[in-house]
C-alpha cells in the first residue's frame, strides 16, 4: 500500500512572497511532487509519497525552510490581512500594522493564534485558542482566550497594545501549558500580569460581532485602479506547475505577494489592468474554473480529508437537485475522531459520530447536525438539531434547517435561542413518529455517547448503558471525564436535569 507524507509549511498571516512560492514549487517539481493543498489556518501542504518524501525534505532543508512532516505541533498565525482592501477597509488596521506585529514574533507559537479585524466576516474570530480582535481604539485589541479542548472563552480585562501581542501570547502559552486543566480566566489573567506589566486600555464597550456575510471570493474583481483574483479548487488541490507559473507571472508583473484564505483558496491582489490578459492565459492553460456556485464556496472541511470532501459533494448534489438557497450560511464538516470541532468555521456543522458496531446496519456512518446561536459562525454556542442521522437523510434535514434559517431572518424579532434547545422544524416526509431516546453528550466538545453504538475507541461494546461505563471512562475526542457528559434527548437535545 502506498504511503503518503504530509509536509506543512506555515505561512504567518497567510502571506506568501512570490519569490518563495516559485522556489518551493521548483523544488517540488524536481522531486516529483505534483500537488499542493492549503489549510484552514492558511498553511501550505505538500503531499509526497515514500519515493520522494526524503528528497523533498532535503531540498527544503537546503533552502532553510521550516516545515513539519506528518506533524502539526506549531499552529499557523491566522490573520485577516487577506481581507484588507478587497473585502473591507478597517479604520486603523493596515498592512503595516499586521506586518509589524508578525515581524515581532521571534518564536513559533504552538497554540492557535488569530489576529483579525472586527469589521469583517471573511476570517473567523474565535477558531484560535488566543484571539486578538481589533478594537475601536487605535492599535489596541480585544483579547479572547479559548481554553484548549473546551468551549470556555474568557474576555481579557483590558485592551492589548499591538506591540505587546507577541510577548503576551508567549506568557499565555506558557501559563496554559503549565496548567492544562485550567479554565479560570481570572486566574490566568493574574498569572500573566504577575510575570510582566503591560500597558492596557480599559474595555469600555463590548465587542460587536458583525452579521455573517461571506463575500464571493473567486474570479477577477476590481478595486480602485487594480484587480484582484481569487482562485478556488473544488478538490482543494493546486497543481505545482500552475502555482509555479502563477508565481513567475507575479514576479514579471511586480506583484510581490500572494495570500491564502481559511477557505483554502488563493488571492492575488494588485493586478494591473494591462496584465489581465496574461493572467487569463495562465488560467486557460490549466483549465482553472473561476465560476463556481456560491453554495460550493461556503464550506470548511478538515485539512486533508477526502472523506469530508466526498460528503460535501454528496450534500451539494442534494442542494442542487432541490435548488436550495444557502446565502448567508456557512457549513463545516467534521469526520476525523481527534480533530477539534472549534477549529472549524461554520454556522451549520455536520459531525460524524465516532462509534462503530459489529452489527452491519448499526455500523453505518451517522452524523450529528448542529447550528450556532443566531446562525452566526463566530458564535461558539452550538445547538444540537438532529443526532445520529444516516447519510441518506442528511440532505432532507439540512434543507429543513436552511428553510428555518430564512424563516428566522424574515422574522428577526422572534429569534430566541437557548443552547441545546430543539427548534420546531418540519420533519422530512419519510420520518415516522417514534419514542425519543436519551443519549449522553460531552459538554466540552459535544461528542455523543449513544449506547446503541457503544464506543469502539474506548472498547465499549454496543448496547452498554451510560451508567454502566467505568468511572475512568473518558471522551474519545477531548478526553473529558465521564462526569462531564450530560443526558440529552436524541431528538431534542435539551439538557435533562
């Protein structure tokens, strides 16, 4: 069986110098690596096999490139730099501010760090563990800490100055690494500020999270006297030869940088009108389509997940068949057992249950459907819509949920959400009435334990009631204790006290 290796290069802020990209692609070509993928955190992934992996790593070593092979110990710094100028303009946040902050990092953060403009909705706010969001005060940022493997988010008691971001990030990582079970924000605040004094500003107004509206991020688009180009690939794969030619064209036309987005697309800014024909020529040469439907662009899938991509294609076919409108929504698919739910950005989340059974019919893949409070993907409050849904039923339930979203948007004054509250939505015609079963759900990562399926990861046989699980039982995803599970109704998901 052919073994593949994933070689990751972090791109701080999602920024790539055209010269660097050209050099990397030339090295990949020499080693026979022919495909590149981008990640949700603006990284670059090369997929190499056993025949060329060592040779390619040797090339990168000679170039002095820092990379990780089959590891993800260092999370990339995610920023909204890519959105500046083309999707929105901040009051004080500029290219120079981003670059100054990124340039002050003299170490590689291990925790996920987000650095975003509060006035945009293209880049997620809270998918990091450490989230800096621009405030109305020049050069000061809100700080929101999400404790690892939890939904606990703590708002810092002061606004952070731009120049202090690298240092306070270091101290936060140090404190949380030394106290892995810590979820007390005030205690974390004291740990950090006892180590070093920072100049802060008081938080005089709460962060206003903008209404989500995903801009159409592909194709040629005018801004001022220039043009920007967005390139999206349905299979998330970019040919190495194509990226090399793109980088070469950037160098010839004095475009210094390219940008990777959390939607796994590529954006090129600053294209002169006189050079538009040359860019069209490259797209035509590689048959690159830049006219995808909007309902295909508003999805986030885990990195390097063929299973997630196949499920996305299946659902989109259902949407197309029924001519479903999805404007204003974003979707996320989680299929991997050990990946975090909170690193994905979606108002609607389809999460594969990590259970198996020897019984063939019971062993079929089943999925939980969740949505965020007010359908804003920047919310961290998830509402369980349906549990243990078979793949064949996903389309019908998701279409019902889309219809419900539009009902709410036309009657906004009637929105009333409580976490885990079952909303009244018309059932698919094929669904019959039945007794509502009780399941148990981890309150941190929302993994479901259903006694019908057991837990193959922890060697729990199907049919084992939750109260018969050993006291040492842990969540298979986030390793929370058995006591951190709450009883919920499978069809309702309202916590049972």
